[in-house]
C-alpha cells in the first residue's frame, strides 16, 4: 500500500498562491493534479507521498520561472 501523509496548511496556502485560479486546467497545468487531489490537500486529508513529491517538484519549477 502506498505511503500517505497530510500536508501542512501553510504549504497548501503557498501552493494556492501560485495558482492563477483553482480550476481543473490550472491544477493540472501547474501541479499535474486533479480537483480530487486538491480537495484532499485543502481539507487536510492524506495524499500519497509520491503525489506530494511531484507537486513539490512542479512548485519549485514555478518558483524558478518567477525568479
């Protein structure tokens, strides 16, 4: 079974700050996640570690492009 974890609220807020809007298209374009995964993040429910790792990699790329 895949390892899951709960993402700290401050990290979810930082991820949200980089989204132009919380839409299916922006979630996929920015973080390659679904609305279901975003809802889990937002609501403090656990997600797979591999999913969080992918989100964080994409988040770092967004930060690098903005710099």
